[in-house]
C-alpha cells in the first residue's frame, strides 16, 4: 500500500467516530470563553514536554498577551518524566497539573481509559485532522513536529553536499562530524531509528557506529553542540538552532513526525481557563503564527497530509505498544550504550 492509502485508511474511522460523538463542539467565541475564564480564581498549571526550559515560552507569552486577566504557570521537562509525576499524583489522589501538552501519545489513551480526561471540543474542532485527535475531544493535536531532516549550517556546508538519504550519512567524509540524540533515551528518536533500520537493516547502525558519532541526551542538545563546536556539523535528531541553519528532509527515506498533543484533566478547578487555552492552541491565529504545518485542515500551511515519506499517525500507534518499544530500546542500548550525561534541562549543561 502507498503512504497516501495508509493515511486515508487511518482517516476514515476517525471521521465516523467524530460524527457519532455525543460531545458538542463549543459554539462560543474565544472572547466568550475568556469572559467565563475570568470568573475563575487560581493559576492554571500546564506541563509541556520539551528539553529546554524556554521551549514553550513563546506559546504562553502569546496566550498571556491575548488573555492577560487569567493566570497560567507552565513547566517544561521531558514528557517521560512529566507523565510519571502526573501518574504518581493520581496514585495519591492528587492532581499534578490541569493540562498536559506532551509527546508521549500513549499516555492520552491510558488516561482516557481511566476516565481522568475532560471531554471538550473547542471551536474549530471540526477543522482539526480527525485521525490525530480523540473523537470525544479527550485530547487534541496542537502542533506538528518531526525528527529526521538533516540539520546543518548552510554558510559552512553547501546544500549540494548534504546527504540525500540516511545511507549517505555513512560516507567517510562525515566521520567525526555527526552529533545525535540517543535513540534509547527518546521515543521519538527511537521511532526514527526504527524506520531507518526497516529500510537499511541493522548493518546501517553498525556502520554508523564507525562514524565517531557524538551521542547526547535531549533533542535540543545536538543543535547547541553544533553552535559551540565547529567540528560537529550535522545532525538529524534536532532542529535548526539559529539563523543561517537549515534543515533538509531526505529525498525518499521515511522519517518520523508526530503532533504534540494536549488534554485537560477533568478534576481541574479551572475548567474554563483550561478550555480557553485549548481553544487558543487550535485557533487559526495561533496555528498560522507558528509558520509550520498546521493540525487544521483549513489553514494554508497545513501540509501534514501531503508528504509521501512521513506521516503523523503511525508514531502514536508505535507508542501504544509499550512492550515492543521497551524491547527495541534495549536493543539500541546494547549496541550504543546507556544514555550518558545530565538531563538536558540542567542549567549548567554547557
């Protein structure tokens, strides 16, 4: 089957489920929801997955600028640590956060099964790609992300020299120049490596290990290292760190993509404030402002369904099979070694 056929098959049952859902779409405007939120007292606690403390600052600064009379406190940490704190609090009949915006997509299904999520369909819910969201509004995608494109400084390396495939990264000219995130320390990177191994076989990893790769914790760390170390010039597990840096997708090799997903916990004491943030996240204003593929079908930069060599559905499916994920993680750990170094969120890492 082609990638487009697989995407269509994933899309169809989601459309049917959404049509049958008894949860209505909120018909209020953002202004109306804001008015309701201002009647609540307290600070909305939001956890956001990431590996740099300031990664979500722009999002919450934009929200606070538009809605100054509600208070939000956000915490950024690795999704796999935040979900642990959330689940530990549940065991103690406590609520660690009012909302969660995470990469660990399997958590949302588990939380929905336990009945701890608030079912809410914000305005424009019907414009969100159905196969990326819960039909009852228990969770929704808020922005798209990918790992796999080659990241480099375009002023130092001509685009013509950049690998066109993951096979090209094995060229001896890249020896000692590659910096990558441990796949056994981040499930998104683990899935990327799974896709590469599916195409090239395990011998690809054996040859990659001969390239004197610098392995690091965190997906922002390779970019930081390349900014500070001129000998490390290329990565495919990070994002462009500054102006002058570029990312180029492989020509035909598959790479991984997902949608960072948001949910409201139903025991929140600030449901209207949480709904306001949820509605803002999928608003046309916010989606357009990111300048990246949108989770909405009607936004002009929405290219989520267009690429032939990546998709935004299968990572969720991969994450749900925790036994398979853990087994694969240990295979990589056996070959590469345990992830070394401090958490990427440690202030004095560099």
